[in-house]
């Protein structure tokens, strides 16, 4: 039929005639299921053409697209939330909201007021009354884009982050507007919520107030230190004038101080003054860059800081209270939060309404002050030049219970309980602990003759060049403070100087420079503490606080507690910001620490019973201690010490009176000459020895601390005896000490500097009327012998009965350097 194709013929055409079936092309084998015909794109399951696989670039672009979309959604949500918060957040009235609250400092009971910080001192003035130099300087110091930013300087924040990471923290991340907002409306908490609120309020304030109004409010509320809020109060506090009278230099200096008032206040010492000068130049340079002043004016003003009048201290800082409040504030600024950031700022401390509980007790503070007043010699020159530092530390906690910092804080701001002086022989107990730990025993003997020659040829002498014999045990070496024996001990310990220094660091004497390992102390470093053979003779500068804390470790069986003065800090809302946790660790030796401490304590008890510290017998209770007398390079005595402790009180409620107390006498800048200057006391003792005024002051202080309190007994000595690291120190009976004669034509009434030997020998040649030059190390000489020599016991040293390590107090006072003391000195 026309128009229809025959079945099986393509296009409806028939095969040409004449071509047989065999001539037709051979049929191909049917393709396997799913196989792709050549040259055709792949097909899907439904037979349709499949998609080409995506390239790597396409995949990356798609992921980026997802992120962009998600980011836009987040931005829209955040923007909507920000807009909502912006609209609903209201600016409070700054005049109603700005106020500071006095921060109170309490004694350890948390109730009795010790002092307070910064009752608000603020006097607002108008923008027109503020000098233009003040306005320009503050903008240059705190926010150079102030006049052009909208309250949040994003570039400034980024720049500040970079500068801080580079160690150049000259510019803060907050604008003046943000700082003003934080002062008026926000707390000092660090959170994203507060940062968001700060940003919203800053933008809103920038829209609703003029720049002049913001700057005026800022300059009337910002804290400048010294209790001064606002530029008017600051001008009066620093320069004793009205703000309108400030010069360019004074304006730049005050603007510089805003960043960190404690750090930049020039009254806080040389380092603060150097830091202020650097920032002061930074501010003047910023003013010149902004064309507020000329480059010549900036260069001229940069040559020197303005003159600051002497600081007039508030009477609330009078007496010893000022030293304590200064210590407490310094420690509050050192506190860190969980992230290691400063917990408190200056303005929080001075006006944040804090309640600070310290470790100080009124009893210990009063005892320190009264004890010094009772003993310290009097006189116009002495009152001006003689400085006494006292510190009492609770043995089983490290809490500092009392200090005496020296002169009235209003007269001198140097706290000698923290500043310290050369330690002298007060360091010997730490060397004794290191020696016993190394394997020596109290019985072992060392060279007591003078001088002792070191391997490098240097010589160490005893006080008065006294010979105590070639073999004196460590009890006698401690009792008589024998320099040569302790130097022999030092060099006999393998790597002795280093081992002794490490023991000192572990027990409470900080290293020469602050370290993370030994992060403690008042201060946290010990100038001059180096591993030399003379380390045990005390050439390093140690504070009475750290010395008392080191001795507390001995009294506490070798357990160390870091000293501290802040117990608790609570904010004005009652929230606890800080609560101290007492540290505790065995510092001498994990296995034998308490036994070694008992032996060291026993040797120190002999110092009180019959050695250089017998003045402490007047306490009438068991005591252990050590004298110290240090000399400078020319032989002048520069410091005089006595440090000691008692056993634990028998009444558990009196543990705050279980104290290690250290007393130090120095002169002038801490290195003035004491020998020949301090008067001889009424009992004939030389004024400069640690066994005189320092030991008597210690006794007076501790008598008041322990009034109506009984203490227990010291633990018996253990006589720890390990394997001696070197030979030649076997126990022997020490011979009687002898002093080399000093030719002189003038008699002296000072007597021999040795104590009564067991069998007194004939007197030495007439001593010189001029005391011999002190040795290049430190020690306290034993008291002069009595007119009537003490007789030894009738029994021999082998058959005599063993006497108590700590005789009853009444017996000690009654017998003095009698046969009991004689036997304890000679036994091993």
C-alpha cells in the first residue's frame, strides 16, 4: 500500500534484487546488558542519558556556596538580634549609676577592720573648664580615632591585638566610648555577653551623645590612681593644683597614667618611673601626629617628666598599717582568674566595694610592733637610720600573721620585712638539712679551725679567727656558728653549693630570679643567691618573711607551705572571687624529711640553750633558732639576724600562734655599718651581733604572741645516719676552742668570743680594744665566758646518762650554760 513501509526494510525500501541473503552484512553479537554503545554518553537506570561527574573545582565551589549562604543566614539572624537589642537596650543615667564603693580589708577573723581603700575622690568639671592639652593628650593616649569612629574602632582592636601579641602593649583595644560605658554601666566580668552589651551601648551612646559630651563624661569618671576619679581629682592628687592649671607636660603625664595607674605612678619606684617616661613620650608623639602640638613642642616636652610633688599619704596609711595595706593591694593585683588573666583591676580594688580577708592577726601585728619598741635602741640618729624588719609565719599553713616593716609608712614606704638584707649565718640550717640528706649525720665532724682554705686558694675565717679544732660535729658547728666547719660541709657534699641552693629553694628561700617552679615568696626572688662554696655563710639578700617561712618548713617536719596574705576576696554582691587553698608538700626528702627536720631542729635548740642565741631563753618555753651576722666586702657588719620557732601550742585553737618569726636589723640603705655604731647593750653584749638586739627582739615579740599559750615539746633527734658521700668525717670529741691572740697595748672588756669550754684553759693574750675585722662571711660569735668556769660532770662522756633533748623551760633558765648545756654540746 502506498505510503506504508514493508516490515523489516528500513525507510520502507526493499532490498535491491540480485543481492542474496548471504551477501548481506553479518549481524553483530548483541551487546551485553548495561554496556555503553561506542561514542554515546552513559545512560541512567531509566535509560536516560547520565550526568558527567563533577570536577574538583565544581565541588569546592559548591561547598563555598553552602558556607556563603549559611553565613548570610547567620549574619541576617545576628543582625536582626543586634537590631532588636539595640532598639530595646536603654542608656541609663550616668549621674545616677556612677558611684564607687569603698573596699574593706579585714584581719583573719573576717570581721575586724584592718584598713580600707579609696573612699571616692571625684569632683566633676565642665568640658570648657578642661584644658585643651588634657583632651588632646587623653585622645592620643587612649583612642586616636575617637573623633572619627562610631564608638567601636575595629581597626584599633585589630591593631591592639597585634601589638599585644608582639609584646608592645601601648594601646588598648577599647575606645574611649567603650571605656566610658564600662565604667558607668557594666561590671568587670569577661564574657561575650558583656562584650556584646558594651558594643551596643557604645554605638547607642555614640548616636545619642556628642563626642564632646562623651569625652567630658569620660574625663570626669576615669580612674587615675591615688584614689582619684576624674581629671580634677587627679590634678590635685598628683600636682596639687586645679585641672585648669595643668601644663602640657602634666596633661601628657596624667593621660599616660590612665592605662595602668599602679604601674605608671612614679611614686611606686624607679621601674614605674621608667615605664611612665616611655608611655609619656608615646602620648606626646601622638599629639604631634594629630597636629595638636608641633614636633618641636613634643621634642621639648619629651626631654623629661614634669616634676611631681612629694606624695601626701592619707592618714589611714599611718603606722604599720600602711605597710600591710600596700602589701595586700600588690597581692590583689597579682591574683589571676582560671584563664591566667588578672582577677582584679586598680579601680575595682579602690572603688569596687570588695571585702578582703587577710591572714594577719591583730595579736601578731601588735606583738611585732610592741616587741620592736621594747628592745630597739633609741636616739635621733638611730631612729632615722636603723631599720628593723619582723615577720611571723604560721608554721603549718604559710599564712603570714604579723609583720613590722620599719618606720611609719607615712615617713618611709620601704617595707623591711619584705626588702630584707644579707642573711649571714641564718642560712646554715638549710645547709645542715642538705648535708644530712646527702648522707652525713649530726655526729660527723668537720674542720673547725680558722682559716679554711678552698680549692681555689680563697680562705674562710671564723669570727675572731677562732680555732675550734680540726674535728667538730655538726651540733657544735651550728651552736657556735662555725664558718669553717660549714664550709667544709659544703665542699664535702657532691656538688655541694648547688645541692644546698636547691634545698634552700625547696624549703622557702626563692631562687635568685623568679621562676615558675618556685613561684612563691615576698619577694619571689633572692638577689645574690648563687651556688658558691660560701653560700651557707649568707651573702644573699633574704627578706624576713622568706626566712621565717623557710624556718617554718623545719618546724613543720620538712613540709613546705607557700607564704600568703590573702585568704578570701568577696565582691560587693557577695560573690566569692577568690578563696585561698593552702599548698603542702614534703620539701626536704620524701622518705626521711621529718627525721632530717627533727635533727636540724635539735641542733638549733642548742643555739638557744648554750650557743649564740641564749637571749631567747627568756621566752621561758622551748625554742629553736639561729643567729646571723653578715659582713660586706670591706668587713663591715651590714645586717644582724635572729630567726626561730617554738613547738606547736598544746591548745588546738591556738594554732595561729604556732609561729616561725624572723627579726633583722639593718642600717641606712640596708648595707650601712652596724659594728661600732649600734651601742653595746646593758648586759655588755656587742650591739651588732645577732644574739643581742635581734634575739632579744624575737623573744619580746614571741612572748607577746604566746601570752597565756603553752607550747608542747620538740620531737627527739633521730640522728639520721646515711652513707657519708666523702671520707674523713668520722665522729670524735671536739677539742676546746682557742682564739689566736691579737697583739694590743690596750685592754678590752669584750672578753673572748668563745663560750665556756668543758675544761677551761688559761686565758689568751690580752685582746685588742678594737674588734677584729669581721670575716668575709657571716657568723655570730659565742658569748664571753663567765668569770667562774663551768665544771664538767663527774662521770666521763661515755658513761654519763643521756639527757633530754629539750630540758624543761624552768631548768633551762636556771642552769643557763651549766652541765646540762655542756653535755648537750659535747654529745654526738
